[in-house]
């Protein structure tokens, strides 16, 4: 990915985190966003393989946080995750999604960034899930 595309992706992501702050207040809208992203991720599992497992965990973490069953994760991490999920959903971002395979490169870039930012929260959530079984 070119530096100019990275910069554009980061600017879009920052705006989407602001949008995520508003969405997270609405449980129904949050669930809709997660469902739409989950569907898109299943349609694009191959191109998203680098982030696939963490992405699925993040979907579940946001839903469990929203339901109140898992509150160990800070709200800032939830907003970053939801911002990354929103980035995945928008078709016209740094590299438009209609470009086969290449259109998801920027999505993977942003999702990797989010994963790095919230790595310890993902690991804690994974442990929590294991303890629930």
C-alpha cells in the first residue's frame, strides 16, 4: 500500500472512530453494524485471512460488551474496534472495495492497526471466553 493511501486510510479511520462513538450508544445500530460486517467478512474470508480470527473475536467482544456480559474492555478500545469495523463496511475508502482483492488491502491495514492497539484486550477476551466453557 502506498504511503498516500495509508495516510488517507488513517484519516478516514479517525473520522469513523467519531462515528463509532455515536453508534455505540445505540444497541440496535451497533448490532446492525456488527451483522453487516460479519456478512461482508464471510464473503471475503480469503482476502481477510490475515485478520480473520481476531476480527471474529472483535465482533463478539463488541456484542458482549454491548449486552453487558463482558465489561473488562475499555470503552476506547470498543470505539477503536467499531471504527475498524465501520472502515471494513464502507465501499469507497482509500482503495475502493470494488477492486477485486486489492480493494481490501486498506481494510486489512486498518484492522491490523486496530488489532495492535487492542491486542491485550483481545487476549483478555479470549481468556474470558475460555473460562466461560
